[in-house]
C-alpha cells in the first residue's frame, strides 16, 4: 500500500508546534501516513517539544535537525527523508491544515494522475488585525492562494501553488536527482523573500509535470504582525528583484554604471508613478512602490553579477 509523509519545516516557532501537530494528526487519510518535522537549528524549545510530541498517540511523528541554515536546505532535507515514500505533502509551521487536505492530496495523485498538487491558503487575521492599507491584491504576497472552487490542471505560472500547501509524487525526485529546491533562492530564519517554491513550480512546468489545483486542499495561514508592515512588502520585492537581476536576466551589452540603460529608465518610471499616487492619495500606492523596489533590486542584482 502507498505511504505518505506529511512534513513541515520549522524555525523558532515552538509555541505553535503542539497545535500544529495535533491538527496534522487529526487528518483523515485513505493511506497510512507519518509526520515529519525538519528543525532548522531552532534556538527556542522546539526540540524539547518535538521530543514530547513524538511520544503522543496518533500517526508517528519523526523529526530531524537540518544543520545547514535556510529554507532550501530544510525542504531538500524533507525530500531526502521522504524519498522512499510515495507522496510527500508540505505545509509550513505557521499553517493549520483544514479537514480533507490529505484526502484531496491522495486523490489528486493516486486517482487523477497528478505529479504535484496544491490548494487554497486562507489568511487568518485573528491574532493580528488586518491593516486598512492591505488591499486584496496584496494578499498573494502573504502566500494566499485561491484560484476558485473548481479543480483544474495548472499549465503556467499564472495560477501558482506554494509549498505552504503542496503534495508531490515522490517519483519526481527519485527519477531526477537534480530536481531539488534551488539554493540560490534560499531564505534564512526570519528573513524575507526566497522564491524557492516559485522556482520549483517553474522547473516542474518545464518538465511538463502534471500539476493539479485542488480547492479542497486547504490550510489556514496565521499572519504574524511583522509581515503586516509596508516595509515588509517593499523588502520582499527588493529581494525578489535582486535575485531576478542576479540569476535570471540575460547578459546585455552596453551598460551604464554596470547595468543596462533601460533598467535605469524603468526604475525611474516606477519611482515617478509611485510619487504621483502618493501625491494624489489614490489606491494602489503600496503595489506601485513594490514595483519600484523590485526594479531597484533588479538593478543591484544585475550590477552585482557583472562585478561593477
């Protein structure tokens, strides 16, 4: 019979572990499953709590410590630990799985033939009030996912799914040892940015993998107060832009101060649009400022690559 591993990476969120593991153990699943915690050098009481939780009844909890700091190393450790399983389901340590998640994941992979499946990530603002400036089009940058009530096959990056709620057929990783989360898009500790899950999605699309959206796969994402600041969104986009300029852009001949001239004019246009929205007091200011931050990060990343 197929076997599933239900995994999460964790860093200094000891206060969430008991509730998280209880919700994971409460899942109904048509095949046997265990729970895997990847501790990424937590300095709080994480290990003590995991030791206690592994003794409690229900599906087995096993845990490992990944000594290389960062989410990429932790996720790749999760893949290594579950490599001989049939299905790996990832959520994050700030999520709560909602009923039916594992049933939907198993159905997608074993019955629908998906090689990867993901679903909804709902925002939970009960602990921290949602600020008035946080418009709906910004929720995706907090990892929110809702592509509607119907299941469908994902064909491009326009309808992404994230590792906050995703399942993999482990043959993907057994058959292709090079398919792993990209270390260039690492994020350490409480840092922001990363993008390792976006790059994994791109890699799967390039390989023509069968990727399924399942709205009945759902988690509740607890939004922490430090993410509900304008500076978080700007920093997030600056870091994403830096990685884009450093790793993704092609080489352009003819530069000014180490970067193509069109990138400079693009940055200045975004700054101008941001200023106009700020003066007019119109909606969309934060989103436009994020575009400017991304353009600035792209400049810096490209310049860093060229050694200018």
